[in-house]
C-alpha cells in the first residue's frame, strides 16, 4: 500500500476538487474550476498541481506555483491538503517534499503555504522549517435561514449594477479590482497590471458570477464592488469586496455586498462564504453586521530557501 505523488492529470479533476471540498468545506472548488486553472494559469506561474495516490485512490492534493505578478522573483507557494479520512499514510509529507524540490529547481527563494490553524497542522509545518506569519479567517453565513440587513436605496449619484452589465468592456472593473486589491493585506507585493491575465484568471473563470457580482457606480464610474463566485449548486462565495480610495468611508462596499447577498439568496443559494485577514478589523466588522460567523482560520507559513 505505497503512496506515490505524481503530476495532476485531466482525469483527476473530480477527485482533486472533492479532496479540496472535504479539507476546506468553506472554499468553492469544482472539477471544472480545477481543470480551468490548470489550463489557463499564467505561464510564469509554473502552476502544476500534484496528487498523492494510494492503491489507485487519490488521497491528497497540492497546488504548486509562483506568484508571477510579484515584482520580486522566486516567490513560490505550495498548499497541501489530504483527505481527512486518509491521513497518517505519509501523503502530506511526500507532497511537500515533491513540491519543494520542484520549486527549488525553478529557483524559488521563498515558499509560502496556507496551513489550517490546528495543532497537528502547525506542528507539521514547523517541523519542516516553516515559520508562522499572518493569519486569515474563513466566515460562513446562512442564507437559507439567516436574516440579511434590509436592502438600502443608493444615495444620490450612486447606482448599483451587475458585472454582466460590463460584458462588452470589463476594463473598468479590472481598474477597480486592481486598486482595491492593492490595499489588501498580503505577504507578497503584487503588480496588478496585466489585464489579459485578469480576464483569464478572474473574468472568464468558471466560478465567477457575472450576475451576482455587484458594482456601485458613482457618477457613472465603478467605485466599489463585491465580487462573487458560485459552485453551480447552493454555495456562494465573496472573493473580494472593496472601494477605490477616493470614495472610501461612504459605505459603498457594504451597499454592493448587501445587494449581491440578497440577489444570491433570491437565486437559491443557501450558504455564503468569505475570508478576511485577522487584522482587517473594518471588513470583519462589516461581515459581522451581515451575520457571518468565523468557521475556521488558516495561518500563512513561510520558509526561506538557500
């Protein structure tokens, strides 16, 4: 009963997504999204998922690649998840070893890995030379039985629209996303300038919902948004909610997110998920106002190479 680690193959997509859902039930993952990511990630990301197999059964996964949009080269990442009922067979250790060797061979100088905030997981990372960095919460909202804040009328000069309304020219949403994302907490500096990559990795992604992503326009220009993903079933997730600097402090992000959540519930989605850095007090307060509850925490672990 030997465990082997190998490169992801097209036929692994459903098993890969299933393990991700079991290990991280608060993140959206489908076979279609896994296949899409492999086929459309930027070439400089050197994105190559790995799988651990035991007696023909997939029992572990690893996302492996580089932060291609960072001005600092050599920023690699590996996120390893093992089927909760198949732990203890060495799959995690072998996935980490294989991923580290691959990244080192591509001249990685620093490795980043998200680790669930549980004693066994943290010990696993620390024994392998990783040190703890920042942390982030996963949050869940019951859309089926919970109570959302009432919808609000936009103030004068503000209009709510859907991402689908920008189908002919999504460039204004890229500009909005770039500015809002630039102020998100992060361990890595990013240069959010590649519009073509954004189209592939965000706008055209199979999980991205053009109908449920809400944008607040001020005098006709996008000023705030809440970007939504869905799994095609009953699960909805917010990947980012933000506002351009010139219009912060007006409640526009909250307005957009409330609009998106109400439309998601009306469309039949029963669970809403999101994530926040543990130090992002303002966004955590907003999500508490909506009724979100923390359901898990991850810690970003870092290992220097060389």
